[in-house]
C-alpha cells in the first residue's frame, strides 16, 4: 500500500530484514526434553510450525493430534538470532529495531541487555537500538512467555471472572480459567465451533533493522474530505521526522489510474527538528472513482511525495489508493431504520461472506493463497467480506487484493463474544492497537466500515452463561462490567475511527443497533440468524425473518472428500475420533444427519454423504439469500457464514482449507449474480411467486419465460411474459398459478425459469415443488464428452431425462470448473469449462460424474 524511503547527505534509509539465522528452543520442558535443544526456525513463523518442521511434533491437523499438542501453550519459548552490523550503518543518526508482530508476551534483549517488553499480538513495536548495537556481531534474543501461565494467575486473583467465548474450559477447582479475552491475542486460537485450539507463540510478522539520517517519512495518507463524480477534495497528509530545522520543498506527484502523470504540486515548508506533519490540499475534477465489484471499475491513483532541500531529495514516499465516498445510511422508513451502504451516491446491496483466518498458523499463508480465496469471492459476484472479530488484522497484501478486486471490507475489531477487562492498562493497550490499525488501513478504498466487536453485546444480553454471571455478581460489579463495555465500544474504538479512519463509518457491535435497543432485531441494525442450523429449525424459516442487514447466518457441510482423506485417511465412521476432532459444533454430525434425513433419501455411501451434505448446505443458503434479496430495499445485505476455513474441517465454509470449492461456492455464483429470479411457493402450494432482483444501475425490458417440464422432458406449459426490470430494485411478477398447468405433478415436474433479452439469457432458475426425497427421479443416462478448447477443456453433458444436481470431479487432479452442482435438463446439453494444466487424456481418465439419483438409495433398494 505504502512505500517510504529517505535519502540524505549522510546516508539513505536502509531496512534490513532479519529473517535468517534464527534458532528456537523450549526454556524448560521435562515431558519433552528434546525441545530444549536449539533448532533452526523460520521467521516470520509460529512455534507449532517450527516444531513440526524440526520433526518434534506430528502434523497438527491430522486426526486427533491436536489434543496431544496442548502442552505447547504452557511452555516458554526462546528465539535468538545473530546478525552483523557494519560501522557505516552505525554512523547513521538513527538505528531502530522494528517488530511488526510478536505473539504475544515477550521480553527482548539485544546483546544481553533488556530493551523491550511486549503484550499485544496486534501491535507493532519499535525501539531505539543504536545505544545497544555494536559494529560487527550482535545477538537478538526474544523470550516468549506462555500466554496461559502469564494470564491465568491474574484471572484467578480477580474478584470475578468475566465469562469467555464459551469455547474455553472453566474449572476453578483445578485452576482452569477462560483467559483468551484477558489478553490482546487472536481469540480463535483458543478454539471455536469450527476451529482447533492452537494457542501460538512466536515472531509472526517481520523483524527489521532501520537505519537513517537526515529525514524520513513515517506515513503518507490521502485524506478524502469530499468525493463526488464532479470533484474530489482531498489532503495529502505527510508525517515525517527531521534531524534538522529549516526550509524545504514538498513535491506531490499524482498519477491517474491509466498511468498519466498529473501536474506536479510544489509546496514550500518549514521543518522543525523532530516530528513534522504537513498537509497539502489537492482537488481533482471529474475523478475516476473506485467502485465495488459489479458497479464499476476499481480505479486507483498513485500519490508520490518528495521532500527536497538544496536540490537534494531528503525523503520520498508513495501511496496507491482509490477515491470513493462511503456512507452507512440509517434513516427511518416503513420497516424501521435502514441499514444501507452508499458508495459514490449509489445504494449497494452487500453480497458476500464472513471471513475467518485462512490458517491456524497465520504466517504460512502466502499472498498467492490469499489471491486464490479472494478472487474466488470476486468471481461469484461478492462485493463485501466481513473480517470477523475473533481473528486478527490481516497483512497489507490482503487489503491490496480487496482494493484490486472490488471487495468492500466490513472490519471487526478483534473482540469475539466475550466481555472485556476495564483496567486502564488494558484500555490503553487497545487504544494504541486501534489507532495503529485504523491508520494503517485508512487509505484502502475497500475499507467500508469498522465494527467494534463480534457478538459481545448480544452475548451479554442473551447468552446463558453471561446471564448466569450477571446473577452471580453484585449489582455494582454487573454495572461496572457493562460500563467497561460502553467505554471500549462507544468511546475508545469509535474515537480511533473518527480520528484515523478517513471517513469510514463506525458500528459498535455485530449484531447491534448502535445502542438504540437490544441488538439483533429485524427493524434496526444488523442481524445474526442462527435458528436455522444451530437451533435445528428448517431452512425455510429464513422466510420468516426480514432483517435490515443479515451479517451472519450459515449451514454446515463436509469439506471436499480429498480434504476429508487428508485428516482422516480412509476412516468413514462419523463416531471416529479422527472425524469427530474435525467437527467442532457440538453434535454437529447429528445435526447434519437431521437435515439430510428431512430433505433427501439416504446416502448410498460415505462419498455420497459428503456430496449430499454440500448440496444441502448450498440449497439452504440459496433459499436464505434469495429471500433476503427479494426484500430489497427492506434488506440491503447478506453475508453468509463463512467463506473459508483455518484448517481442514466440517464447517460452514463454502471454500475448504485447501481452497477447494464446495457446492455452496458454485451456488453463490448464481444467487449473487447481478440479476436473479427469486421464487417462493405460497403456503398452500397453489401458486409460484416470483421477484426479479437487479443490482444493475439501469433498467431493462426483458421477457420472462416459464416452462413446466416433466422429468422425462415433456413440456406441460411454455409461457412468455414481457417484464420491466427496475434498476437497483426487487420487482415482483404476477403469481403463476400451478392449478392451471395441465398434468402438473409436484413430484415429477420442474419449472424452468429464464429471463431473456434479445435472445440472451440474463438469469435462470429451476424450481422444484417438493423435497428432494419425494422427487420421482429416474436414472439419468449422462453422456459426458471432454475435448480441448483454447487453453483448457470443455465437458459436454447430455441426458434423455432430468439429471438433478450433477457434480463433476477429477480425483486428485487440480482442475477449476466454471460451474458445478447443476441440473442437466432432458435433451438440453450443458457445457462446462475446465481449467487445468494436465493433459486431455488425464482429464478424460479422471472425470467422474454423479447426480442426486445415483448418490441416494432409491425406493426398493438397500
């Protein structure tokens, strides 16, 4: 995002990465003495991956190895590095050691002298190293204290124990306390209902030695005061340090998104010795704006500043950012209070998912892996991702990718489900964390909203363990805990966003109502809906709610079968520890089977169970999203839980840990399309009701074609109806009577809906009229032919009878399909494009085709 360097008469800023030569060891471990010897390590990294690479522990993700590795969190770990510093480097005026991220409680020594103590995983740490460095050999040592051993004694002495997230054990008699919420450390590491417990330690972000003289730019920002299509009023904000006082010139260079240089602005400035803050007003007429995915281009400008004195460049910095206006519009209307994101004056229907950390061990996630996941979101028409509050603040490359791909970011601060301490040290620690992170991300046009926390407020008001806590403490203590919450989420974090957030709105809690009333109501604020799945309600209950913004709802499934094999081998017994370890929702497999039994006939085998679980998940979320989109503008966003996984697991994700798309991800490409047809049956089953939902900014005149077809291909009815598709709206269509369709049988009929314009299909949707278990499907005789096309392949599929929910797979081959889990209608071939680097012969040999019929036990068969 931002690059700075300094060039002066006495030297240039040199940033030396300290990534090599590191070693680590356990300080003491009687049960694992082999870990007390020095072993090589990778920086950035985590102690668990260091131990695995050293051959000291097995793969943490396989089987039930997780439970055998809990000793790691109660061990102190020491890291050390030897490095050389030249005499020339020490001649610079300044030498600073910068730690971009230390996890978490660390004491640092440089050449045997203590220099720094850290206590926050989410902050960077810098200290003046010049007094401690010597020319030649230097030794840096970091002692990481066990987070459990550090915090548990403090919690045990407290007058009361704040209820945690519910995923940590609490047994005071054995000295076991929930402690994750008492420290500034990623909450998900302590376990969640989709993630393992791996409480890490280590150098998880880069370490570097910065030396410089003369001047250096600490930060460069573009403050967006007012942005419209006609003009952008901005300020270039430069924070710099200078060794000398006096006059200088600040040059501001702007390059437009097409790479054309705009006129240079030169400003005379007077520098003070020490810290300086410079503002340069910049007005751009008819700016090229940044838009969310689907609404326009992701245009970005480059801002470069040079500090010049006496013809010499003292310092320079560059910034790549986009111009856009952002507003969270909350105004009274007929349904309550709106919750609508307005970008560049356009109301945006938010389509996306919640994001959890991509790995239990964050440092090993590469930019390439992030690009795969985020591009997958863009490719299924998502325009918003919610970074959930139980993880961590991502690295710059993540947000750069969101800028590039048009993915708006709803960003929780890192609080998840548990009340917070109220002592001054904790509050000041968070205040520093928030200021740093908000300022760091303030120039990303994808940043759309900062949210104080995930479910902390609703947990306080509604969760059983927290209600019990409120009854067990005194009224004064109860009020103190609530006031500590208010101070944190209505004052500290809100102030940080107001000061450093570059105009991005702030929201105290998700779900919430900005303290207007109890959070999570349909009429005000955002909602997390968990009656479906968590409470076991039928997925059709999504039609019973009409929230202003649905920021969390979900449905579980198994991951790809190859992913299951990666952690369970050939084990297929759902009661096996190998599988149970990778299903963290309590009785999750029972709940999965409950829904499958209600919708489908029994699975033929374990691979069919995996397939059916994914199909069930996809159809449940499709129903929910389509219902919400049909309510526009009453509802203005759906973010399903969740996009990704941090390890291989049965979960709510639509993309599993290895980046493999589940059925839900393919379905999302359909239900998040710019134009969708959203059908619903009336309660009596006599008519089909339909909305045409469009996110396009211009209206369309189109034709709605409705065919009623038997599964053998017999067409019972074929109707064409001209329709006007309103822009940025949900348009109802006259109900379609089912009683007037001669020969209609709900068990053997499919309605094939198609929205067409000048012979081109704008949207399609197949509608079934009973649960899948009652469909009178026939054995499809699917003919699949594969041939090369361009740089990839095409699979052509045809069948004489309906093939429901056809899924293609290619064994262990890496292949990317443009669609999957689709219907093949009788005598209407489908073409599926496949991207893969393997040969045609390999693709043809590996291709496997399954459908709903051949994945379930049919009547009369065992």
